[in-house]
C-alpha cells in the first residue's frame, strides 16, 4: 500500500497559547515482509501548513511515524512511534509531540500489555 491521504486537523501549541489548523497530505506506506506476520507502516506529512487561530501566524508541520505489527492475526504485538513537529515564527512557537504506543496480545487474543509514552517540548 502506498497512499496519499488528505490531512486536516487542529493542534494546540502551548508555546503560542493557540490552536493551529493544519491541512495538507499524509503519505502512508505499508511494507508487508512475509505475507502475514510482520508489517511496517510508515507515515509522513507532505505540504502540511497551518494558520494560528489567534495570531494568524503561519506554521509548517512534519510527522514521522512508524508502526510495526509483529505476529499472526489475533496474537503478537504492535508498536507505534511518531514525532509531530510544529514550526512557527519567533521564539517559543516550535512544538514537538513525541508518542509511543505498544500493545501485546497473547495467542488467545487477550490483551497482555499496553505501554503509552508521550511528551511535549516547546522551543
């Protein structure tokens, strides 16, 4: 799978204390290594920019994301990691949102682990 999908969302930028409306495209690529037990999804933003709802400032955005699915259907694990960067004018308007989400499912289809890590950095 190799798809380009419209992207339209709002992100709150605490450094500028405003919501930013982002639009553009997200590119998603799926790599299926062996037909059923190991897949990788990669995503990145293309041409995504936005306008601050309060200031009218222009922002650029990037996302680099990877999801790895490992195991047969009904068992295994999935880990998603992504970094969203919002770049605005001046000092204190740049934002990084980092997130990691992992789940593990046993052979009975029961959820056995969930790990979520997320942090925000304003520069």
